[in-house]
């Protein structure tokens, strides 16, 4: 009798739940029906396709296809890709320490980084990496090549390099190298004094160590007499939201809004504010942006602009206002999913709208730069290293052998400076800061 009553109760409960929440059953039915199509396709391919296919590849392919329907920033990542993305975001990875490019179809060394395995093996800019683990790199996609070169610190990778001889008519010199990967820390912040009072900091990317390196840069420049700062965010593709927020806090006070996010779910609404007094809240500040400044760099520029804390100079920025969440999956793959959009303190979404050609951060002072000038500036700013005894750029005077070498080096640098292209955006920023100082010192006549 008791069992009968239990059965009746369970049945009635099921009927009540079905009546009260009919949409739950409907949604589940729809989901299973839609998933059945994928399962059917998977089974048909496994049973009837002309060649045997790894089912895992098919599953990953289906996942990539689903995510591709969403937007340009959501992404399904296989386990090895997810590992690489994590290491890139953290700003350090196991590798041999080179910047590479593809030239004439071959993987080409742009520069070895000082004191890395590639540096110690005396690899030079212009060297071609023609084989990795015995396989040709001809026409290899650069992401695939980087994936092959990277790995856990302490593991080895075999490569074959080719170097053009001084006698251009002779055959290229090939060399087999076995390099042990090391932990490589990517440089994400560069800085120097422009003049006696003006500091310059360039944030390359908002990766894991950006905040601590930025703090270090500010402290060092302040020690050298910095009274104003140019913050260069040109070509910065973004990175960690937390890094953008923490850097913004240094320049703001009084609980000012930095950025807020809104998504479909209530929990995706988040506000990020300054807390108390920023260490550099009164430091005169100019921010440089261009059409390649995106995401986290736009958060900083937008926060400073809306709070009237800095003048933004350059071009309209890229316009990436989407927030991605990295969601690890059961097999160590991951889903990078857009869950919200971010808004500047004034409530403006800067998401790029291709149809209406708007979006991005609009500079307070627009300075257009020609493509040709851009190329020259990028080439000038690209730091190229040649292995030397002291681990520094061989063009440095410390590496010169005698007085004549030092003189030749100085003459070469002077000639290079004379022919260097003008950075009009940076020049305008410096002029603005100097004008501010002059105007601040003006006093009415008595």
C-alpha cells in the first residue's frame, strides 16, 4: 500500500511539474532533437565514409562550427591550443626565444631575444628555419610553426637553419641545432624619458606581468624626474581586463568608474571602480591610440577620457567591446565565449559597427598617419638583436672593440637619427604637455 501511494505521489508530481513548467520539457525535447542531427551525422561518417576518421576530430570540428556562428571572438580551442593561449595570456611560455615571421614562404627569424636558447646558439636575424623535427617549414602556417617550437621548459626541439652567405652567389649555409626550451618571459612594457620632464611608457599587451612592469616603469621614470607621461597604446591588441583596470586605478581617485560590463545574465553585470586615491592621480597624462588599439587598451583610454583624466591623441581605436570568458571543458579543451560587452564610464559601448562605420574610442585630437609612415615607424621601433659577448645588442657601444668602433657606432646612430621618420602623434603629445606646463605657469600682470 505504501509503495502504491509513493507511485501515485511520484506520478502526480511529474504531472504537476510538467504542467507548471511545460517550457522545460519543450526546451529539452528541442535540444535533444537538434543534437540528434549531429549524432546521426557522426555515426554515418564513422560507418560509411570512404576512409576511417578519428571521431574526436569530428566532434572538435562540430564544436568549432557551432562557435563560428557566434562572433569573431568566441572560439573553441583544442587542448594544445588552450595550453598555448593560457601561456600567452600569462606572458610566459616554454620556447627557444625568437620572434619569427614568414618571408618568401619560409619561417624567418626576426630576432633572437637576449640570453635565450636561440641567442646562445648564435641564431641571427634573417636566418631561415627550414625544418622543425625533420619536417619542412615551407609554407607552414606561422601559428603551426610556433606551436611546434614551443613546449615544456627542459624539453628539446631539433631545427635546421639556413643562412645566406656574404657571397650572395654561394649556397646558403645550413646548420642542425638541438635546443633546450626555457621559460621565456615576453616583454610587455617598454619605457624611457623623452626629455628631462616627460616620461614615455608603451604597453605592448595587457598580459600577466603588465601591471608589475608598469609599476616598475613609473617608479623608475619618477626617479629620473618625470613630471608628465605619454602612455602609448598604439598597436596594443588588449589582453586581461584585470590588468587594464589595475593600471587605470593608478590614475584615478574617489571611487570613479573605470568600466562596467553587461550581458544577458544578471551576474554578467559588473562594475569596476577606482578605490581611494591613485598613486599618480595628478600626473599630467596623454594617451596615444590608433586603429589597432583594441579591447583592454580601449578600456584604459575610455576610462581616462570619460573621467577627463587624460587627453587621447591619434586615430579612432578598433572597437572591441566584448568580454570573453574562458571555460575549461572535461577533456582539457576550452570554450572562449563572449558573455558580455563592456561600456565606458559614460555608458558608451565602443563595439565596432561595420555597417554604420562607427565604434571605438574617438581621440580628443585626431592625428592621421600615412601607411608608408606607419611602416617606417614600425621598422624603426622594431628592436633587432645580434648575439654579443655581454648579452646585449651588438650595436651598443659596450660591444665595440676600440675607439674607432665607438666612433663608427656613434656616426651610424647619428645618421640613422637624421633619417628617422617623424612620429607626428608622439610629437603632438609632447607639445601638448609642454604647452600645459607653460600655460600653468602664466600669471596675470599686476
